[in-house]
């Protein structure tokens, strides 16, 4: 498991390529790409003293929109098994309004259904394209898409 640390300075100056170019290099050939499936945890540093959730910080949302455009298959790499591990990125792209709290005091973030479906369609389409482009079979495409879709469903059900 590899951690990709995105610091506040990179977010403020929109230094997206620093974080997306290594992902593009990993997508050069199927064997390398396959070995990195759900192997990255994306973390943000520099906002510990900010009381807002990451998706409420406008510059983080703008960074994620650019990140998503620059690497439209990043979800392939995102480790999605741990509650909340990479859910912040999806929240930045799909959240609506202010977070609330459930009966246990856990933060609950409402996702805009259409934005979430558009995001998932975008990611799954690009994941399928990159798997095919690198030499993955149709079976590989199906396996990877099913893995991402299942992990996202489980993560967002638990994390939200």
C-alpha cells in the first residue's frame, strides 16, 4: 500500500500533475497497471487546524476537479477497503451542502445523486479504456470494473 500525500501548497497552487503523472506512468502496460489496483491511499496535509470538512474547502474541491480531469481513472488506484480512506476525494467531487451527524455522532455527507452517477460513469469508462489500452482482456476489464464498483458501494455506504 502506498500513500500519496497532497499538501496544502500543492492544492493552493493547483500542482495537480505532480500527483497524476506517476499514475499515468503506472498505466503504461497491463502488468504494471494490474499490480497497482486499489493500492494507493490519497491523503491531504495542511488543513488540520481548519474545522471544515475537506469537501467544504473550496480550493480542495477545485484541486480535486482538476485532478479528476487530469487522471480520469484515478479511482482504479484508490484503496477503497478502509472506511473513509479515500472517500474524501469523492465527497469533494459529489457532496452537497453541509455535513450532518448521525445518531452516533458520526459525520454524514450527502452526495448529489447526479454528480455521483456522472463521476462513477466517467471513472468506470476511463478505467475500462486504460485497461484495454494497456493490453488487459475483456475479462480483466470486467473484473476491474466490478472490483471498483463493489468497493465504492461498500465504502460510500460505510463512510457516508
